[in-house]
């Protein structure tokens, strides 16, 4: 089994920094992943209700290969403004693709639905996400909190508060893989009402409680539990992830890494990739290490990506903290 990096965060991948901002009255926030140098990037969408910006350019057949940052935001479609704030900060740092003498920071983004979480969304004329995006980018660092922060500030799951999670793994060939996830699915991250995480087989060093899977599995373990079974708002959820590695990858390989990382959703959330989730994974390759030595090494990288995403999902829910008006309890408040 691979071991975590020194922080057990996506920033164990050399060349990445993360910043979070939030508005506690709003119960929403923004997470920015900023690359020290432009990184090869790709995306794969598997949910039925995505909300995105600048994802078409990440297709392997399209021209731009590298991005300056990736932004994850709450706020549903309003949250797409957050990328403009992060882009403005990057431009102020002299960052961006040189296009005819003009700097254009490349900042793909995705949003999750957290409007119905008890926060005050009466923001007046303009939603606050542009400012939140600027603050997240301006506040990046190598260490950051998990749980009710950034894009996970107002996240929810079926019966529990969601959150922002992260994890990392050091592979046998020396490469590092890291995941960052804003956990806001319509499904459940725990087995029935046991408090045991579906991601338990991948847990490392009791990073989300060390409880394992229930044995035997309880009756109803496979029952489908949804966040809003009785009053399902369309387009109501979404889990967003960034999977990153310091290995050198082509754009096509980064796309395959994003595809493989979605297996972590399926291992940690039941059900995942529904018509009401906009589930997607961004992949980033910073190129600080050599490319995988052969096909087997790349398979190992993809498998580690899925496991690391599953761990990050559980860690995000495990670390959530309560706030006034929450529609659901935290994991610790209910099981801790």
C-alpha cells in the first residue's frame, strides 16, 4: 500500500498551492488550485448536471495544453464568477498565456449546488463569487484546512454535512499523486446508518476514524439514500475533484487519469454520477518528475488516483464542522 505524503494533501504534489475563501453567512465558498508554473490539464465529466467554464479547451485534441489554475466554487451557476476573480489575481502577478503580447491566465472552473443549505443568498445586485475567487487565489499556500472551508463550506450529502477533502499518496516509482474534492453528492458516503465510510478499504493511518467497513454488512446497505428524496430539486448536488501528479504526462494521459479518478467517486459515494450531480474531475500534471516508465507504471498511477480520491471524499465529510442553520448534522456530531 502506498503511504501518504508529508501533509496528506494535494499540495504534496510539487508545483501546486491551494487557497480557500468562504462567506459563513452565505454558507458558500471557493477553492483555488494555483500552479507554480502552467501545468498540463484535462477534465472528465460523468455527472448529468455539470456547471463549468473553460473545459472545452482541455480536450486532448484542442490547442491549449496547460493551465495556470483551477477553481472549484459553490453557488451553482452564480459561482462561475469565481474564476474571473482568480484570473484577475493571476493577471496581477504577470501570469498567463502570452497571446500577441497580452497575458491571458487560463483558469478552468466548475461549480456545485449549495443554494438550499440554509445560508443567506440575498446578496443584492451582484453575487459575491468574483471577490471570493480573488481571495482564494490570493491566499494560496501549501497547507490548508479540510472540512467546512472553501468550495466545501456549504456542501451536503445524503443525511450529513459535506466538506472539502484532500489526500495524497507516494508511489513506488517516486511519483506523487494528490486529490482535492469538494464533497456535495446527492448520494451517501456512509454505509446505511452505521457511520462507516464506503471508502474504508482505502483508508490510510486512520485518517477518517479507522472504523473500517461493517462486518457483516447491515440489512439495507445497498439501499439508495438520496439527499432530497421527498423534494428533489433538479440539478441539486455535484462532487468536484482535482487529481494531480508530479509525473510528466501528455494531455491525453491526463485525460485518462481524470477518467480513472472517477472510480474513487464510485468507491466512496452511493450512488454517484447521477442525473442530479455534475460530477467531474480535473487532472493536473506538473511535470516535476519523469513520465511513468511503462504501461504498468501508468496503470499504478491511475489506480492510486482512484484510491486517493476515495480517501479525500471521506476526509472531507469527516472534517466538517457545524454552523447555525445547517440542514444536516456533521459526521462527528452524529457518530463521533
